C-alpha cells in the first residue's frame, strides 16, 4: 500500500510505465516503432502493485502497444499483432512471425496523447478474470476490488448527467489529475448523498479504487468521502477565483471557477483548462508553490511558479524558461 501511495503522489513525468493493478502476477511485453520499423520486447514479470518502464525518456510517438498474460486472466487486445516467443526476447519486425520461428500474439493499443512526456498504463484496463480466476476475485477484500487502492486530497468541481455510461458523473480535481466518480452502481448511493451536499471548490478527502485512467483523467470508485480543512494550496486556489486579464494584452483574459480556468480572447472563449496548486510540478520542486494547468481534453500540462498573488495582482513564471506573466483582477 505504501508503495502505491508514493507512486500516486509522485506520478512519473517521463517514460512509458506499465503497472500491475491486478492481484496476480502478470507477464508483460511491448511493441513500438524504432528507426522506421517495429520492435517487440518481453517479458517483464510484474508482481501485484509492481511497475516497469520499458520505454525511457520523453515519448516520441502517440501510440505504443502492450500484452499482459496472467494465469486466470483474459487480455482484451486490439488485434494488433507482434512477434513473441516463450523466452525473453527482442524481435525486430512484425511480419512473418511463424516463418521466422516466433509466435504471433495480439497486443492492445496505448494512446499516450499528442506530445506526452510520460504515461502510465494499468494492466487491469485490458485484463479481466476468466472463469478460472473468478474464485480468487470473490476472495479479495473490499479494498482494491475495482483497481489500485487510492487515498488523496482534491477539490470538488461539480457533476453532470451528459455522459451516457452513468446516471451522472461527478468530478474532483487534485494533484494534477481530474477524478471521475460515476453513478453506475459501484460507488454507493450514500456517498452520492454526501456529494449532493458539496459546493464547487470544497476541499475533500477521497478513498477508493483507481479503476481506470486516460492521460490526466482517472475513474475512481469511492468507498469514503469527507470534507477537510483547507490547506495552503487550497487557499491559493481560493484567491485565484474570479476574472483576470493580462497586463501585456488586456484582450487576453481568463476566469477561474473552482478548479477550472476558462480562457478567452477579445470576448471569444478559447480553451478550457483544469488547474491544481501544488508543492511540486513535474521535475520542479524547489521554487513553489506551483500552478499546474492542463487542457480539459487531455492536452499537455504546463507548470508555473506562483511568484506573487494579491487581491488585485498575479505574477506567474512559466517553466522551464522562466517567462514572467503578469495579470490583474477584473471587477466582480
């Protein structure tokens, strides 16, 4: 448990990382493009809660592929084939597998997004227990049934009924991620009764299972939810609420509401972002507090140092270049 908490609080900001969020050992292989051709590699043996980074450094491509095999588990692939073998392997080329003495296996696609520096793929997102493993699933304790056990702090953002896969979806933002809680029968109605009493901007503690992830968005099945006292980062976020304009160009404006930032230019709405005030931002951890922003569609996140914040003035330093950005508060 302590290992997962450290990983969740300090997520990888580079590398392609694959983590075993199931309760059984998994053998993992990957497929990726190299020098204009395809390469497949395996196997990494991952015990429960273990991770491996088969691709190191900033990711050059949007799509990678992986395969996970565990006793009693069925892998939901995307019918993308690569060459494999029973022993540890590195195989160049994805064609003529059988003729070259290899096996042909089907992999699942990993979409890391455009321009991603790093990404974490959870094995459980493409793996389900077969009938052979059903007995071991029912024997698991309540914690971890739906994914990786998670405890953390966040800000309540609001709820919507626009998504068809649940009656409604409620959103919490914290630590550079947006957490989705779906009213789909997995999170109890008692917890949704607590959510109904929240107002956007309320600080909360979350406890549940990290059930799935896409980029900076995480689906969480909650076991417990409670309000908490505001910390120093929450108070900075509270002071950021309202309308701001750029000292350099008054047409460049944004409005902060809860954990959202709606940007506009000359009165026309542009991008909608989520934001978190944090003690660290990627590899930066010595100049904080930091403001981390990311596009609501899962775009690349940006880091800023909060250099000055008063009732009327805001000064940010954009990292890594240190470009100074000055804003002033508009009237109510």
